C-alpha cells in the first residue's frame, strides 16, 4: 500500500497550475469535497481534496476565483475519479465543468455491492475494509473558516 507523504495547499494561481500539470498525466484521481449545505439552496464548496499515487492536493475554492480548468480536467473522458458517496462531488463537477465526470468509482457503493453494508461512512469503510482508523471528527466543522486548523488539513 502506498503511503502519501506530501501534500500541497493550493490557494493561488501558481499552485493551481502545478496541480493541473500533475493531474493531466493521471488516469485515476481520488476526490473528496467539504461543503456547507445548511440554510442554503445549493451547497457552498469550501474545500476540494485530490490525490494521486504521489501527492495530496488540498484546494481552497474560497481563495481561488476560477476552478473551471480543474473541473474540466477531472471530467475528461478516460479519467477515473475515486470517491466515497459521490453524489455531491459529481454535482460540483457538473456545475464547474458543464459535464459530469466520465468515470466514477464510488467506494461506498462498491462496498455495499460487496456485502460490507450500505451506506458506510468513509471512517467506517476504512475500518471495515482495510482495518485502518481514520479520524472522522471533522464532519460537522465550519469549512468556511480560515485559516484551516491542522486537524482539518490532516
């Protein structure tokens, strides 16, 4: 199992360019989002987490004015997005790229089909499938507040 050791906080155009160059060569990308939906007609995107075999990217949509190039890249045909409970990630991609991702592996759905139960949270999925303990305590945090705390970034 690969252990990701580096992460890049993407909050300016230069870092976004670096992210796009790296992701362009990746056929499979991990995707997760953090958002606020309470009291809103449409959820407010507050954080995007992307992973490749070598890198974790933490994208700050509150600091970046245009994420359309990122969403377009994620929706490109032939690129697979791996996520958990993908409904909102697909909607953000659809809105940002004017296209849904071409290929999505939703690990929550896959685990259900394999008999692990449905729906399992990300925390429970990691524990049941790979016996890993993941801190799931940030689920109800205010993702709009900056700066993000170290535990949120982790």
